[in-house]
C-alpha cells in the first residue's frame, strides 16, 4: 500500500521545489523557511489547544505532529528538516522521522526550539518565512511575503498524483466511517452515539478529523453547521444528515450524506431528486468549466426540483431571480479541498494574485476559479427547511408562490445535503467519494 505513495512522492517533492523556486524568484528571497507551528494555550491555563500544523509544512512531508520543527529550503539544495524532539518525560515526544520521504531530506534533530536557529541561513532578511507570528525564533519571524503566498496558494489548487492518492485514502476512511454512521442511525442511536460509531470506524480522534462532524437527526439537519450531538435519541428519527470527513497524511476528505427512515418516503423522494441533481453537477467537473457558472446552474436545477415536488409554483427561472432558490439552498455549491478542507485561494485570479468576484446575490460561494486538471472540488448542493429563511421568504412578495402547507410538512426533516469530492482531469471527472463508497460496499 505504501509503495504507491513512496513511488509518487519524489515527483510531488520536485513539484513543490519548482513552485518554491518560482515563488522565491518572484519575491526576491533566497530561502524558504516554514515553521510547523507551536502550541497555543488557553487563557490563564496550561492546557494547549489541539495542535494544527502549518499547511505549508505538511505540504512537503506527511508529518502533522511536529510542533517546533522547521523546513528550510534553498533552491538547488536538498531540503532540510529541523526536527524538534524535546527532552520531555511529561509528553510523548514526536517519533524520529521515518518513512519513504526521509531520504529526500537532510534531517537535523534539535532538543530545544531555539536550537533551530543554528540551522537557518545567516541572513534572516533573505528568508521568506511562512507561518504564524508566534512561531518566531530568535529574529526569524514569519514575514509571509504576499508574492510567495500568492504563488504557492494559487498552485496548491492543482494536486500532484501523490496528493490525489492521499486524498483517495482519506476518502476510503471517510466512506467506511459514513457506512458505520448510517448503520448507527438505522439502529436508533442518538447523534452522540452515531458520532462515536463514526470515530470508531474511522479510527480517528476528533482532533485528527479535518473538521468537526455535523450529525443532525430530524430538524437539526436544517442547521448548516450543527455540532451539538444530542446524547439521547429522538422519539422517532425520520431523517439523518451527516457531514463528516477524515484525514490521511494531512489531506482531507469532506463528505455529506442524507438518509430517510422507511417511514419518511416523501423525504426519500426528495433526497433521490437532490442526489440525481448532484450527480449531474459532478459530471460537469471538467477542464474549463467555470465554477461560479456551475453554482448558478445548480440553483436552476434545484429550483426545478422544488417545483416538481410542489414546494413552489413559479418557474425555476423566477425562483432563482427572486432569491427563492437561495432560501432553500443558502450556501455555495462547494469549494477546493486538499491540505485544508476549505482550500485557500478559491477566488484568486492568477499566480500573482487578483480576485475573481462572486456572482451578485451569491455571497457564500467559496470558489470562483475555472476548473482545470488536478483541481479537487466539493460538489455539495442542498435543500433545507430553515425557519429563519422561510420566515423571511414568507414576508416577501415571492412568498405567495410557495406552497406553505407542503413546506411546513417537511420542516421536521431538516434538510438535505449530498457532498462528494471530485477531481477535475483531462477527461471524465474522478469522484473520490463515490468510488470510495463503492469500494467499501
Ligand atoms: N464540512 C464543511 C463543508 O462542507 O464545507
Ligand atoms: Mn464542503
Ligand atoms: Mn462538508
């Protein structure tokens, strides 16, 4: 299994080096320094928050638990890993570097964070240092040159074959855990019980997941970022929305499924319609497709679903124009994903910066870039029955063309979201999520 990653890693590293070389040339710096990060402590406490590694660090090597470590890269030279292994009998010390990637680095072990200084280039002013302010060591403070960040962030959207393999593995873990969660729902578990079944099947702690699980039964599915995890099951669980991911070597998957109980056949019919629409959007993840255009297309298709299922009486066109579709689908179609679940630079026009604006009336869209081979994006349409947005809609003139009895009958189901992670290729898209569910079957 690791052979594939080992075989793919050298080309990944060569790509990162080429990107770093170009970014440094653009900014006029001679060296790239990347601190992994340091622990953050809770106010007036000696308790640290969970460590979250600098994504610029984990892009280079599959190490996510390395506070106090640094990557030092000078074009033309072997990259250097300055690895902190403190003398510490209170905590488990990070393991000595091992694995297929180690031979590609010069490795220096340090015992104190400040010892990193001895491994830095002599002149801090010639270093582009990417990281958080608190990672500074002895005058080497992160300066985050915009020209470097713009270049690296823009190109990070295009995954290397190594990164795609890591994301396939994250997806495999996520699909396995989603199946366990569905079984827990069918067995009548509480939200908390489903959450625990998910973690157990993924064999990941909450801190290892790329984002907090969203596990909502019944009307809780209408809260877009519901994370309460009720401890007792409802009297009757009619519907279940789960948005949960997994990590592999620092790469994320982001998966949402919605299920109906056998007693909720009308809701299952609506899920099936959203599922069919979602598959159609996934099929459009093709080179040259403008993502913002795809988002607006999704509004038209979902508005047709609302009409066919009797929720609205106006045409799909007027539902989109009047904002009615946004009351039921109030978030973006998706986003880039990779080292972060919401990948950076979703609006960046080019490698030198700039912004591609969102279409008017769509403030929550996170991605406006045209799709190109190597990009991985989520496709996550939804239809929800959100009390606040329905109240607003009811007060508008367009609210007269809504069948409120029908809408009210569906509030108890909360909502539907179906989310896959899809790779844009030279040809047909690769659906990481559906492939992983099929393999897990
Ligand atoms: N899980 C967060 C999202 O779908 O974007
Ligand atoms: Mn998402
Ligand atoms: Mn999600």
